[in-house]
């Protein structure tokens, strides 16, 4: 298995620029999660999808953030315009969710975003 | 709502010491419980899990027992190694709902 694939692994951009992070979940998984990790705030769930439909986006910090999942094998997280406080590591995770059963999540390696 | 509380870090131990990282949870019903580990520069990896009361999850020498009476899922290892240095996250999941993570505990093992 290739695991969850994220790109790019590192992104450095200037304040005000648009940033797009990409994720390919594990084949056959039906749920996808976007997290943000910082020293100050720890690990935060931004949004998650079930069967390509956004279920809970209450963690998305503000309108500058948007996420899409056009099909079962691809998702994007976009920040426009970016700000220095968006600097963080962004993780994508996927799982096979069933009502009964543990449904553990598999994480990608993360994208380290630096906004200057 | 559901929540997870972990032992405050950082934790620093010498190699071959005994490890305990405490985790307690608040949930209605019977959640599944997990420990995830994050090595430097990597994403989180599932370390072990337990899906019902009195289950013991184990992996790589780590163990945790689902204790419903104390709502706890403490992580233990009898003899830690330098390679166990990482951040450890306790988490719970109920039904089809999202995972709820604790704040993480940073563990450093000195040779």
C-alpha cells in the first residue's frame, strides 16, 4: 500500500498568496480528514469528508480556508489569501468508517507550510 | 461532549526505564480507544487500540487496557528505548464520529 500521499511536502510562500495542499487517500477508504498542527494549538481537525461529502467543517478557521473532495481519490485544502499565522504542518488522514468498528485513521506525512 | 485528557509532558526517562503515560476520557456510551505515536518529522501512526471494556491493546512492547470503571486507557512499556522518543496521542472514537485526540505527550528517552 502506498499510504496517504500528500503534496507538496514543504511549501514556502509570501503573505497574500494562494496555497493549495493536495491529498490522495488510501484506496478504498471512504473518509478523509484535514488536520493542522502547531506548537501553540496542537493537533486541530479542520474538516472531514465521508463519501466525498463534507460532514463537519466547524474547525475551518475562517473563510480564507476551503476544502474540496471532487472524487474518492483526491482532496485539496486551499488558503487564500495566506497569512503568517497559517504557518503549520497540515496533515491529511483517511479511514474506512463503519458505524460499528474502530475505523482507525491513517495519516499522511504532512505538508509543512511557511508563510512569510 | 467527548473529550480526552492526557498526562502533561514532556516526559524524560533513561533507557530501560518503565513508562506510563496516563490517559482518561469522557464519553457517553462505549467508545473505541486508541494510542497514536508521532515520530519527529512524520505523521501520526496507530500504535494500538481497544474497542471494548477490559480489552488490552498491545504493539511494539507497549500495552494499554480499556478500563471502563476508571474511564482510563493508560499507556505502558516495561523497558523503553531511545527509539521510542516521540509524541504520543490518546484518542477516542464513538460510532461513526470523528476521532477526539488528547493534547499529546512528548517523550524523550536518554541513553
